[in-house]
């Protein structure tokens, strides 16, 4: 799944004004009324664009979004015991060689 930054086609360093400008551009481009031939896809994309804007429209919300992304990535790397992905892979590799 693309990040909300990818959805709006901006960088994490974008200003509030740049976020708003990118949102408006993407919302116009993917608005369902402008894409009647592929309305279902346009509605899904438009909904995702609105979600992205809601999450990134202010500096504070971008900080919270970035924190959530970091925590999600970290939890994906660590298992329930806090063992890193590398440690699990190494353990599996060594275990299979014994």
C-alpha cells in the first residue's frame, strides 16, 4: 500500500500549503464526476486522496502520521518477544544447518 505522501505525490518535507495544493490537484484529477468511464476506480482513489489529506494537512498531523509509520515498521521488524527480524532469520538459518 502506498504511503499517504505517495498518494498526494509530495515529500514528507512539504509545507501545509504544498499539501493543500497537491490535494486539490489530485482530487480534481481523480474526482468521480471527471472519470465517468471508470467511476468505481475513481471513487476509490478519491476516497484514498481524502484520507491522505486528512492525515497530512497540518504539521502536527504529519508528525503523528510519521510516528505511526515508524512504529508500524518497527513492530513488523520485531516479533512478540522483541527479537529482530535479522535475529529470527539468522536463528532459522543456523537451526537448519545443525
